[in-house]
C-alpha cells in the first residue's frame, strides 16, 4: 500500500476550507439586508417635523398721559410658508396690546421695524416706542453696562397697539426647513415675508378692520413704501398711514461725494434745528 503524502492531506484540507468559506459568503448574501440604492427603495426617508410656533403672554401696566394702562405683552413666532405650503421661516415679534379695548375696529395697530438691512426691531422697541425702554444719555455717549430699564413715558401704547417685528435673519427670526436666512435678504423677498406676517397677524387677532400703520426707521423707510403697496395689491390690506423715521428714500442725498451739493443742502436744516434745540448758537 502506498503511503499518502502529507502534502496531499494538506491540499485536501485547504480545498475543504475554501468550499466552506464560499458557502458561508453565499449564505450571508441571501440573508443580509439590502444596501445602497435597494436600501433607499425599501426604507422610506424620515419626515422632517414641522417647526412649531411658540407664544408667551404676560400682563403689565404703565402710566401714560395721566392714565393707567393695563396691557398684554405677547412674544411669539409665526410660521411662514412658500407657495407649495412648505415652511420657510419662523418670524418673531413682540406685541403690546391694551386689555380694556372693547371695539378693536376703533383701536389702531402699528407694525414697527428698524432698518439695516440686517437689524432687529430692538432699537425702536427698547429705545423709542415700547412701554419699557433702556435709559440712555441725551446727546452724549451712554456709559457701559449695567443698563437701567424704566417705563417709557414716550411710548405710543396710549394711541395704538404696537407690534415690533424682526425680519428673517435678525433678532429671533430665522429660516427653517430647506430655506436659508439669505433667501430673505432682498427687497422683494423681505417685503413679501413681512406682508405674510402682517396678513397672519391681522387674521388671527381680528384686526382686519382696525386702522393700520407702518412705522419704519432708516432702511425701514424703504421697506414701508414697498410694503404698503404690496399689502394693498396682493393682500387687500390698505394701511391708514406710514411713519418714516430717519427717512432715506434716495441714498444719493446721504452721499457727500465731490460734485454732489444736495447732501449739504439737505443736512443744513437738520443741523440748524439741532443747534437751536441744544442752544449752541445764538438766536436772532
């Protein structure tokens, strides 16, 4: 009998091992979950949750013009959507409304925003017309913090309800979903988003028959002119008045460029009025 070579035994074992390995791999292919394109077909993509609006309401009172006014402060976000109904932004506002008004149709409502572009409404809100304001020095630089807050004797709340709006990309307003803040940074886009907010606000708060005013500062004066026309033409909302603060409707009037004398001419009355008010020049 011939002896079996050790090399033959080793070869047989190697062959059996390769067969077993190939069989195991084939079995794994049959039981493994689909990957790549097949996996995406078998598994639905998770839906992005719709951003939620938020609202916080507090009660306050202030004394204006010799009368005590009870009012409600509402900090909230409104969800803006595009033509397809997709969410695009959460727009933040702070609204101050009197509590003792029985007939809202007789109570004016003013929508206020600052300029920039790129500025929140904090300056008109906390520095000019809100029921609370930051104390600042008059005609000189205000010292560093801490700052003091007081009831604002110059607030417009005795005359109208006030809604301070942060345009998208400023303050607490921001894009959501597939949109980006920069999608709103154009004249038309800016106007359209604020118009949608105002439309939602007057609808939810039963203010369609209230007198409505737009109050803007700096670039907000540009915005108000375009926004007033857009509201009338597209939303059927006719405003009762527009207030222009630090008005600039022609940027050429602000440019002290060589050969442009208009800026000097237009600034002179303002300089003279300020000088008269602070008694820095003798009166004739």
